[in-house]
C-alpha cells in the first residue's frame, strides 16, 4: 500500500468503470440504478484519495512539487467525475466538464507514470 502503486491503480480503474456504468445507466434512463452506482463510486473516490495520500506521505520528499501537482490533478479528475454525473442528473450541460475530464485524465496518468514508483514508459 505504501511502496507499490497496485492498490492505488486498482481503486482508480474500478472508479473509471463505475463512472462509465453510471453514464450507461443514465443513458438507459435507469435513475435508481444510476444513483446506487454513483454512491458506490463516491466510496471509491475516498479509496483513491486514501491510497494516493498514503503513497504521497511516504514518497513526496523525493520531489514535493511534482507530487503536489500529481495530487491536485488527481483531485481534479475526481471533481470532474462528480460534476458530470450531478449535472447529468439535473439535465444541465456537461461539455465544459467533459473537456476538463479528458485533459485531467491525460495529465494525471502522465504525471503518475513520470513519478518514481511503478511503471516508467516516459522515463
Ligand atoms: C482518478 C484519479 C487518479 C488517477 C487516474 C491516478 C493515476 C495514477 C497513475 C497512473 C499513477 C502511476 C502508477 C504507476 O506508475 O504504477 C499514480 C500514482 C500515484 N498517485 Fe494517482 N491517480 C489519481 C488520483 C490521485 C490522488 C487523489 C492522489 C493523492 C491523494 C494521488 C497520488 C498518487 C501518488 C502519490 C502516486 C505515486 C507516484 C510515484 O511515486 O510514482 N493520485 N496515480
């Protein structure tokens, strides 16, 4: 949990899948099931933050600024998941949040892979 990124990756991959399932349920008009999946997704937000924070506390001294930016961009992804689902429920426009989500996901994966633990495809 502190020295490998496996738990962290598991939590955000499951969150991404839950987000897509919630979108599919919304498109299918199944509000009740979407609400349940959205609640489970919120639990996974906490698990992403917990696993990310554990890695952060243990390793941020290697490069505090880089780790700080990684954390902020990770939180930005979670905020966009939440904004999109809440606004879809209220039948509000989500275009701006979709654009931000794509940028934030690309940025967080790039930053995560550039940091010292785990995979290094860009090193
Ligand atoms: C949905 C949101 C997030 C995504 C998609 C994401 C993605 C990633 C990826 C791809 C890695 C690299 C894994 C590897 O190389 O094995 C990583 C590592 C990491 N993430 Fe996240 N992350 C997210 C949220 C967060 C949050 C909220 C935090 C802080 C609270 C955080 C802190 C970290 C830390 C500290 C590392 C380890 C970096 C290292 O030392 O190599 N992440 N994340």
